[in-house]
C-alpha cells in the first residue's frame, strides 16, 4: 500500500526497572529487556522504512527529528463550508413593516405636509 514503517526499539540492553502492582502496593523489580531487533529491522526494510534503536530520551528525540526530516511531504487541504442563509428572518418582517407603512400612509394616519 506504499506505507513506510519506521520501527523504533525502545529500551536499554540487559535489565531495566519495571513497576509491578502487588498486594502490598507498587514495587520495582528488574526485568530482562528483550527487543527483537532483527524482526523490527526486517519490517522496516521491507516497507522502505528504517529501523532505529533508542536507549534513552535524548536518542528518542533525535530519532523523531530524523523521521520528521525523512517524511516531508506536501499536504493539501480542502475546506468545505455548510452555509445556511438566515437573512429571511429579517427580510420578511422588514417587508411586512414597509408594506404596513405604505398602507397606513394612505389612510387616516398619513403624514401631514
């Protein structure tokens, strides 16, 4: 479908602290970090994308910046406006008042010269 996948492996090598909910409240434990780099790299290359590895926040921010530079494209935007004319609510009473003024001007309530 022409969609490029940019895969990002996030995490440190080895072990990292993780918070588990226990009956005694949240507790931190070290867990093994296992990121399948080969599969992520294969998916990225197959779609024409690129694989990145982020081990900290600074690396992740630079990866996002690089993806932003790689994926620059022109975006077209179409705007549609649903317009409902409401002038009739003012036009109809104005015409009635104008007609009433002409009618009354030719009767007893006419203007004096």
